[in-house]
């Protein structure tokens, strides 16, 4: 009887150790929907120095020139590749840490930073590894060794993903900090970070004046500072794919006198609605809308062609 109890206890301990190991290997980092603001603190509590250097490397990599592509893991095991402004794709395959490949599919250009994007699939053999490393772009005819010091894949659930300058501030968009409804991160615990150590203006920190859901408003940096922009959360910088460029100072001729360029505008988000789009634009144009702005959430049908060809006589702008 004692032997049976002892065997049961040993078996239970081994099962717990195995479950903990599998958890660390496969469920170590949460996906979208989890409370990433809490996860941010947990990740730093476990191996604080390593995580700190990792996030700073991801933040400053494009400025160094040896890691020009930001790679973000999104849903359905898709890897979104975001190139620096004015850069072009330099390969047709993604090379991952275990030597696996997946084809690169061009995705479009992001507004307003004009960053080229592409997608590739995270191979099944890589999904069993931990951590996931950012892939490198290669061509089929060239053999390239995978660098051992590649940073981790950025996660869409915890990321600064866009920045829009206005006349008085900079609007920064970030996922993962204000993840609970009605609970927003205190502005006195945040700072905006502009530029890069290797950039022309260096790095500048400014005050965050508002924090609400995914929208953070920051004071603009000093003149001459531009490049990557992120959020400093208690001394730790969030991963970022956002770029800052100062706004143009000249007022457009159509709005310089205080008037409006269009009487009525319509804006909406679309996804694979190409077969309905022409009728929708024609109908609302008949009602009086003279300017359309479509935010395309990665359509895979012929939406882009329809906007360019079938709706060429209408004032329609498609933004990826």
C-alpha cells in the first residue's frame, strides 16, 4: 500500500514538471486577447536584464542597418514584414531559425509612413520552438546562414504600430497597455521616445498628455529628431514598428483660407467587398458624398483593381 502511494506521488510530481515544461515551451507568450499590460510586467520580472536588452534591440535595430525589417507575428501564424520607409523587398523567401522557408507575398504600402509590407507563413516546424526569432529575407538561389543573435518576433498584441503628427502633438497608437475597458495607463508613468541613437537628431523623450484605449497623445520632439517612435513604460521601451516624421508646415491652397476642400466625405473599413464596392460608391455619391476614404483591412479579392479602374471617375482613396 505504501509503495502504491509513493508511486502515485512520484507520478504526480513528474506530471506537474512535464506540464510546466510544456507551458514554458508553447504558451510562454500570450496572443491577442490576453492581458498584455500585465504580461509586460511579468516578462520583466522573469529575466529582467535579458528582456530589457531584447526590447531595446528590437526598437533600435532599423537604425543600425543590420536588421532593416521588422517582423510581427499576427493571427493565423502569419508573419507581417514591415520595411523601413523607402526600402524595397530584397528577397522572395523567409528564412527561419531552424532552416525552414516560406514564400514571401507582397502586401502593400502602409499609410502615412510609406513602409512596404509583405507576409510569410510561420512554418509548422518553427511553431514548436521557443522563442520565435525574426526571419530574414533571402532569395532562392542564395544560401545564407541564419544569424544566432536575431531578436524575437514582435507580437501584434503588444506593439506600438503607428504615429501621426498634428500641428500641436503626435498621436501614437499602441496595443497592449490599456487592455481593460475603462482602465487607462496613467500618463505620468509614460513617456514618448523619438529617434535613434544612430540617427541624425539622437533620441528625445517627451511627455504623454493623454492615454485612452490604443491612443496616446505626446508632445512633439525637438526639431531635427525623427525616426522610430515608441512608448517608455517605467523605463522600459515597448517594441515598435512606428516611424515619426515632422508634419509639413505649409498649408494647402485649398484649406489656407479656412474653407473645406469637400462638402461631404465618407470613411469606412473594408475587407473583401470588391463585388459590392462599385454600387456602394455610386449610391452614396448620388446622395451627395464627394470624397471616399476606404481603409482596406488586407483584402485578398480585387478591391484594389476596382478602386483603380472601375471607380476611377470617383474620388476614392484606398488606404491599406
